[in-house]
C-alpha cells in the first residue's frame, strides 16, 4: 500500500546477477538479538561539551543513561504488543541505508507482530508534509542489501520546529520514529524526542548513525555506516590510477576525496593504497600550515622523486582542505560577511572590505578558485567546498612553484598534473559485507529500543572486530554526543563532529609510513569491493586500528 503517490518500482528495467544474488542473502544477527533480551541502563550520561547548556536545552533528556541489550529468560519487550513506527532517511546517501530499514522491518515482523511501518518520503519534508509509504514485505524485499536511498528517498530539509512534525505523528498515532542520518539529522532527532517527552506524547525517537565522512562516532558508536563501503570504492579507483601513473611514468594524479569537516576518508584511503603524498586537514590546522607550506611540501616531494627517476605520483587531498588552512579560514570568514550583507560588484569595490592579508591571499589564488570562493553559500551560510576544485588549485600552484625551481636548476623535468574528484561515486554502491551486516543490526536494534520504551538514543552496535554473533548492541544517549555553538546570540545544540585524532592509532600508522611511501613506490591496488573470498569480511583500517588501540 502506498500513500501520497507511488514510487517507481525498483529493478523495473532489470538488475545484474550480482544484485540478484545480494537480494537472496540472509544476514546474520548478533546473538543477543536472536533470543530473549532485556535492556540494562548504564550510569547517567553527560555531554561532549558545555553540559550546563545542554542540560538547559534538553531538560527532559539530559543525563539519561545509555542502554545495553543483554540476554534474558524473558524478553523485556512484550511480544504481543504491536507498534506503529515511522522511519525517515535524512541527508546524503550512504551505502547500507536500505538494510537499516530492513532490519527495523524484520524486528517488527518477528518481535512485534501486527505492527505497521511507515516510510516518510523525501526525508524530513515527508514528515512535515505527511508524505509516507506503508512498508510491506513485498515493498522492502527488492531493496535488501542494495545501495542507494531510493526505497523512500532522502532530503536535506530541516524540521525547524518540533511542531512541524507533531501533526503527522499524531495523525498516524506513531509509537516511535527512527531517524537515519548524520550529525545534523540526529541533533534534530534529539530535539524531537525532547519535545515529544515534554508534551507527554507517546512517540519515541531513536537515531541511527549515517555518514560516509566517518565523523559521527564516539566510544559507544564506533563508526557511521557507509564509511567502510565508500572508502573501499574510492580505494579501488585510487589503486587503478596508481597503476596508470606507474604505467605512463609522466603524470601526477591529484585526487580530492569527500569529507568537508574531517579527513577520515582521505586517511583511510591512504592506509589502503599507500600514495606518495596525503594531506590531512587536521594536521594542517594543528601545525598552522599556510597554503604555501602545503604547496612547498608537495613540490619538495616531486623534486626528490625526480632525482630518483620518478616523474609521476599520486596525491590525496580532503574535500575540505581549504577550511583547515588558517589564512584561508580567515579569508572565507571575511568573504562570508561580505556576501551576507553585500554583493560582489564587477568593478571590484568589494575588495576594499576584506583585510589586507586576506585580499593578498585571494589575489594569489588561481582565478577559477577565486570565482568558486564567491559562489552562493549553502543554507547554513558556508562555502560550498564540493564546488571548489582544490585539487586543480594545488596543481596550478605546484606548477608555478616548480617553474621557479626549474629556473634555479633544481627541477629539470616537465610536471604534468591530472585532477580527479571522487565524491558521489562512493555514496550508493552495493554495501560491503561489513556495512550490510552493521546496518541490519542497527535497524533491528532500533526496533528493540523503541519496543522497550526508549527515546532520545542513537542505535549503537559495538565490538565490531569480532564475528557478527559477538557484536554488542545498545543505544547511546544523543545528548552525550552534543556540544553547543553560539549562533545569532543563542546557544544551538550540535552533535560534535569526530575529527582525525593526530594521537590516534590510524594517523600514527600513516605518519610512520608516509616518508617511505613518498620517495618510493609502495602502491597497493586493493581491487574491487569483495563479497566472497578471503578479504570479503575485512573491515577498514581505521576501525580496526582504533578498536585494537582501545582494547
């Protein structure tokens, strides 16, 4: 049954043999979810920062404990209690989202028979506009273990005030709502949970951690889904480019990777493929490197490799690199103020407004990058970094630097840069075995948490380097992930982004190898994402190193 329109059927034009085989795959569950369980509360929680302000913003949720599912002789959730649950996909796509919904659907089918699952279409706007689909077994089946978000589609709309959602959840008489999204989406999930509890509404809210960027995580939420698959897809492409570079012997490939706020994808792909140069934004910021510092470093490596007879290489940079360079941050901040209150005139009168240092930096940038920095801001007032071709900027600046060096007799060979941006290619791939299993467990756990009466938690699955059967399952208080930012004179709650930790095991592993990788060729081509065979169940380096270090 479908409400408010019928989505196009999946595989209307056929599917591949691999897609068909993935549809038939039966997924394992953690042991605790296979049998009767009870929910055990942990100690009271705090927040990631500014606990007093978070307590004021969430008086009904702040301090509530996280939850852990443990085996029990009798399940805490009454098996004869049917539920009405809504689910929404929010934000950008990430491989595995369909399996979260599949896991939630299967929980309701197996543990709360007679339940109804509504899928809100087009993201949060579907909640606000009461656009939904009844999710049945036949409706869900074609999407199991498949990439994309097209079962119900997603959106980036924000539920600005909880009242925008109240009418729909009351009309549908919802017992619960599952929000599948990133940091902003789960912040909204927490705001909804707070509002519903304050008004003594029965609708409970559970979040699920989604983002390929890998920046939504903490001790209890070891990773966000989609990161594993996306990094494996990107690493295959990088490995292919490496073989091409070594085969032609005359190109430097500059590869920009997704990740505006954090460099997790760039670091993980570096650990998988061993490029000659990897720029980690968090290190650039911590050491206060200038754009010239970054350019000089790349040029130095190119010259040293030329002395060894290597006039080719591969360089990885994060999408949000310019946001990490202090002098560029200052320039962007000043440009944001100008664009918020004025227009950029063709006569250049606007150039009298930024500081002299910022204007000097602006004038040094290639003209194409200057134009991209002046593009319309996103809905949050931020530069749209995905539209800024940082890799092309670096190619031009390195080229200029090397031309100067050639005049000094340091570099005798031609430099040929080639640019690549790996972005959307990784967002909707068939989920890896890890992401398929992880997402299914997250969705099943979300159903269990709602059934046991929990709200304001994010579904969390841990012990992820163990076999699936040994994974730990629970829910983490959303307020424990939060900090505040001051916007327009008011404190606004935000889930604190997890950045690359320079003292963390993944970065230390990379740092110990990068000099060797820079000067010699240790290229590693991991090949296509595997679903069978010896590497099919191997997860990403970042997760393995972090969990091993924390053991």
